[in-house]
């Protein structure tokens, strides 16, 4: 019984989500191998070898893997699984945009069901996962020989990034499918912590009224707290904040130490994305706003007054 | 070029579901059912492609109970030309749906298949990718912009940290994200027209697909509740609580 974790990385370093996924893999109880598939990704593979609890790193390097195209990534994973020496029983991806993109392709080719977004490992074949925007938690059991799993990173602590000394093995890179190609990427440049890894998140809602106001009110608070900025779907749909800042059922799922919701009413879809935060603060002038039902500290106030006041008081 | 669009009947997004007291699942008797919101975006995108003249026919497909016919009628009221229901009372998991859709892809030979990125009931986010793998098609998931030419699609995708653009050869599978479009309101005349459109019904056996579930739900429970918090009167108290009680800043 061996688990294979598909690393999320940028070729130079390992992304945090990989560490949470390793913890989930360790909870299954099998040996943990990590696949680093990329291009010129030697540094990322070396970093993966230092993760505590990892016994082997498989490094596949080639231009076909550079952009993380789902077709090629899935082929790479399938090549490792079909090699019987691997004896892989569990394939784990972080439930990030790229993990969610690739995992079902692997499951379908293996003719197995996929268990998405697990938050707990009960046994090697039984897992817990939220359904209905987190309004219910299902315990599910897979009867398939190979379990293909995506891991909700907020459900598991991060494994230590150092302390391990795994051997690194190289594998031939999968051939390019020839059916899809990478064109371009627009990455939002920011000095702030990444939303899914931040210790503090300040999040704005539709009440901010415009993208100018969103920046004007939320940025100083984020700067003061060293926080990442998030937004509700309403704020994103209205164009006040970028798409990738959306917190909620279908956006990012976050669980920081402190989540400050400003002018967010708290639709169930938004709560699904942040209700596992350790401390939740809600600032809203509507006393009936559902966000107050999950907030540890609620401040009933106009955010345009209260947020600058908060910035000054910090 | 034909486009196949998959639509799922789910509990309406405004309904807060309740867990059944015997923990066997959630109670969906007598609650409002609607088309999965991401699938509505998928139908809208397909219809817009037809209106632009790059697509000739839009076929909506749904898999599930008899009442999915209503969901297909909604899709046809938005503008789909005809509907196909794969009718079964069995629980359908994403792999089974992907296999049913693959059988229909073989039959209809569409140039493009558009699906919602995830259903808001099981939150799986699997079917589109699984269909792409089974049909050996390229995929472009979480799309926020689609441009179609005769043999390629250029798709902008919402990924962690920003946007990414891919070029995929057709036939291909696209799954929709929220920002792809804003679905139109269906008008009464279009609802009436939709009632007259062709709707074919198949059984999974007709398509040679075994839909037996692979994953068994052992129990469904309510999530752990957060303990009730307090309201603070002013910013000074809030800062004090955060510093001295919660100790998070």
C-alpha cells in the first residue's frame, strides 16, 4: 500500500497546499511518495524530498509538463500507476485549481470513482467530505482498488517542510498530447500573502459600492494587519475585486487565524468558504445579516466609518 | 457544429438543506429544485455561440429522474434546440454520468461539450474532466471566456492566482466558471416554445452503461456548529477583544 501525492509547485519551490496533502496521505497510513512533474523543476523536487514523512520523490521533467496541462499531467500520473512496482493504492491531489483539473481525468482512465475535497481520513477506504456548500458532511466509502482523492487543504495541518530525507528518483516525462497548448497567463502580482495560506484575511462585500472604494477601504486594513484580501461573490460579480479573490463554495476555501468580513451579508455560499476560520469578525450595519451568526465578534456599524477607525486603532 | 450541454437538476441554491434525522442523507422532499447554476451558464454560452453563427445546433442532456425533463425544458427555453434525458431512478455518481455522456458524444458527434464546473449539491467538480478523459478529448475547465474557430477553441480559465489561456483542438470539453456569462431570463413565449421541442428519452441500458455507484455514503451529518459569538459596541472594544481575548493580533 503506497500513497502518491501530486505536488503543487512552481518548479522552484513547493506550494503550501502540497504540505497539507502530505498530511492527509500520512493519515491513510501507507508510504508517502510525491510526484513533482514540471520543467526544470529540480529545485522543487529537492524541496519535496525534505518534507517530513515523505519516503520517495519522483521527479518527471520535460517541456510537456511545463504548463501543467491536464492531458499531459494525467498521462504522467497514469504512467506511474501502471508501473506495478509502484503499488499505488491512493492518489492524492490538493483540491486547488490544478488538482481539481487533473484528478478526475486520472480517475476516469482508471475507471474508479473520485472522492473530492476530503476533510478527514477515517480509514484507508473511508473519508469525510463536505456537501451542499458545507451544510452537511458525508462519510463515504470507496470500493475501488485505487482511490483517487482531492484534499481540502483547510482540513489538514501542513506537514513540516523540513526534516525529511527522501530519495529522488527520476521518471521519463509523458509525451505531449498535441491536443491542447498553453497560450498565456495573467498572474495577479501582489506582495500580500496568498489567500489560501494567509494567517489573516480581510474580506470585502458588495456594501463597498465600487472598486475604488474597495481598494481605498480594504487596502489600509490589509496593510496594517499583514493580511490577504478576499471578497464575496457579490463584490467580485460587481467588478469591485478580482475573480481570484472570491471566497466561498465555488471560490477559495480558507481557514485563517483571523477573518474580518466587512460589508458581507453572509450568504450560505460565502460562509461555506470561511466558516472554519479560527476567529471571525463581522462588520456590517445590518443587524440581521447572517454573517453575525458565525462571527465571534460582531460590530454593527457602517464599514466606511468603522474600518478606518479600526486601522487607526491597530 | 453541434454543441452538447449537460444540465443537472439540483436543490435550488437558495434552499438551506437539512440533514435527515436518520443521517442517511439530506432531505430533498418538497424542496425547490432548479438547474445547477453553472449548467445554466453552460447553456447560455452554447446558445450565444449559436446566435453568433459558429454553432448550428445545441443539444441539452440531463441524466436522472423523470423530473429532469423540467430542467431540460428550461434549457430549451434558454435556447437549446432539443433535449435528451437519460432516465434512471438510481443514484448517479460523476463517473457514471461521464460514461452516459460519452455514449451520447459517440452518437451525436458534437464539436464541443459544455458543462458546469461543479454541481452545487455534491460539490464534486469531476464530470467534465472525466468525460474529456473517456472521450479522449482535450479539456478547458473553469472557463471565463471562450472563443471558437472551426477547429480550435481559445479558452481563458480562472486559476489560482489569476487567469490562464489555453488553446484546445476540437472536439473538446469546456467547463464553466461564474464569470463566463450572465444567463438570460427565460420569457413566457420561449417557455411555451420549449414545450414543443423534441425531447428523447433513453435508459442507461440503451446506451450500454453500467451506472452502479462506486462510492457508498455511510452517513451524512450536520457540520460542527460554531459557538455563538458576541456583539461588540465599538471599534475600541473589538481591538481589545482581538488582542487580549482571541489573541490573534
